[in-house]
């Protein structure tokens, strides 16, 4: 019984680690894309006529 619980906890820990890494990478990539798009908007601000 204890060995089955040990394997289950190990699998859950590995899954949490993988999901954490994926979410971290996704957050970094989306942040970089937002910064790039904001810079493009600011650089094109002079071409907009109001």
C-alpha cells in the first residue's frame, strides 16, 4: 500500500514540476511579445493623426 502511494506522489510531483516549467516559459514568451508590440505602437505614434 505504501509503495503505491509513493509512486502516486512521485507522479504528481513530476506533473507539477512539468506544468510549472511550461507555465513559466509561456509567461516569459507572452511578456516579451507584449513588450515588442508595445514598442511598435509607441514607435508608430507619430504617424497617427487625431
